[in-house]
């Protein structure tokens, strides 16, 4: 059979878009500054400490009183890990004591019981994600209890995306089958790198065969989409060693691949102080790894979604990019529209009705609030009209969707070119470089420009001129 004839129109469109996509080294060198990843706007470093429980309750009440809203998205943070990965910047608790997750679930269930009455009767849910930490620190029985409690409060849609992050070192065939039986249909495996020297340097030993078996079993038990995370810029990495890792991963054919740039910030993350800085690849090597890896994934048939995400043409994420339904939230790129995101657990971040909220990062403080019958709200921000406007523009740019000036102007009661006159002027450097086109009707990120959406989006960020304690990662 002629493969070209067997392709769907969507697959052909993806192939054509991939073929026209180039990795421009000169432009990467020119525009490779530091900036936010825009999983939210305003970004989390702009959240306010004076944000209180009542602000969150008001947002929940607003949603409950609304007659039109999308199905909910849920996030649960499960912070426990059995061993320390030196590169990790997540909020985690290292322990071998499995009883700690029993206590944590009791508090998690209490938080759910306190939030749910404020959401109203319509709690239809289209998306759930378990992150960590290592969610598979929980036993099968504990995972059953968690999903039982979730389903007691929330009504999943028939096409709900139910995903879980998995550390391959903590999983076996029985647990994967159990997760599938509970309704999980998407999973993400942390691979990082298959090179043994790199694994030893980051204190995360997981042989290739272990990951390959986990992926094979996931498919066998019915998971619809499998993501794997890679990290470049880790100690002991080279272009050659990372190319070998790509050989192995591409052979496994995961549906999605995230290619993250390691941010070495030992002043913020104590675990990273255990990394020997002499072993870190220099800036030029990191760039060459990125260029090589991006081209290898494109050549292997993966569609470039944006930022650091790749997906096979048949994957829902790739389809969402093509039909312009792609979205972005605190978990990264997603196929779901701008749903309210209700988050539970220590340090979890959610967004409801234009209000961003984050829970206490300390487990002790999280427990203390719930013991006092208070929601563990630590900080947050209520979006202004200007925030809402800029968030829409930034979201569309980050997802490489055209920004329709007239439509945005009508929704927000502005004259686009007047409101953003300064921004359009600053955008000219990206336009001259062929990364975006600007006319009287639209802003359109070009195929090449998709690599630079963070930099383009920063033009519209009104908070960047304000001081922040955050240290942003490099764009590439």
C-alpha cells in the first residue's frame, strides 16, 4: 500500500508542517534569553501573599452561580518519593515510610470535602492529573481509595483524560493494570536520560529495559497515550550520549515526548547542590544537544507542538494543535479548553474564574490549616481586566494560534492597535526575523516562530518590569 495514500488529511497536514519546520541555530543564538514558561498569566511568581481563603471561596461561588462553564480539570499533588533525584525542582518529600501517605490521604480527602460544597451541583469533570513527587508511592489500595473519593465528588465525562505521572522504578505490571482498571488512560514516565553515567550523576538509576517494559505493559493494559520526559543539560551529558538515548527512546515510540532544559539553581533547590557543577555541559554543548534532539525527533516523525513538547501525528495533542484547540495550564500543553482547574494537596496550584490560588508548600502548614478547618490557601491573585486580556493573547501565542485583533478587541472592549501600541512596536524585532507576521487583522506565529513563543509572549507581559524573586530559565 502507498503510505502517502493511506494517510489521513490531518496526517498529511502534520507531515507538511513538520517538513517546513526548520531549526534555526542563528536565531536561537540571537533570541535565547531567559523568561517565564507561561503555564499561567500572571505567572506564579506574581502571586500575592495577602491572598486569603475568602478570595478563593468567592471564586468558587462565582463558578457555582454560573450557568455556562466547561467541565472541570482536577489536579492532585502527591509529594512523596522513596529516593532523591538530584536534579529535581518539584515540591517533594523523601521518605521510605509508606504510612505517611495514609495520613496525607486523610487530609487530602478533608480538603476535597471542604471545597466541593462551594463548587455547586454541576461538577462534571473532563480532566484529572496526579503529579508529584511520585504518585505511585501510593499502594494499589490507597490509589483505589483516592479514586473512589474523587468519583464520589466529581462526575467524569465519557471522554475524560485521566493521567498519572509514574516513576518507572516504583511500578510493576500489577500496578499498571490496577491503574488502568481505575480509569487512568494516560501516563507520563520520567526517563531523563538512559546513559548510566548520567543516571549515576543525578542519583536516578533506571535501566532501559525497565522503562521499555513499563511502556509495553502500559499499552497492553489499555493506556491510550504515553508521554516520556527527557532532560538535556544534565551532568555528564554530551551530544553523542544524548543521541544514543534518543535512539533508544524513539525505538519505544512513546506518543508524546517532552524535551526539558535543565535549570541548575542550587541556591533555590538544595538537592541540586549534590550535583558536581564541573560535570555540567557548557552552554554551547547544551545548545547543540537541543538542536540535535529537535531535528532527530522531527526526522522520526514527531510533530513539534510548541516549547519543548513533541507528539506523534495521531496523538490528541497533535490534533489539538492542528484544529487550534490546544491549551496550556500548570501541567503544560493540554487538549482541553480553558476549564477551571481545581487543585488539591500541598503546594498545588489551581485557577477558578480568573482567580489563581496556591496551597501551602509546607506539609506541616498544610495539615495545620485543615486541622483548624481552614483551606490551606497560601497565596494567589485575582486577575484584573488587563490580566484577562493579556492572558488571552499570551495563551494564543504560546499555543501558536492566530490572534484575531478584532475578536480580542470586541471581547475586551479595546482598540487592539491602540491598547498594544508599545507591544506591537517591540514585536517588530520578531517580525523582521520571520518569527511572527503582523497585519491589520492578525498576529500569526510562523512555523519557525513556534520555537520562540516564550520570547514573543514576553512582549505582552505587563508584570515583567516589576521586581520578582524568581529566576527564569533560558528560552532554549
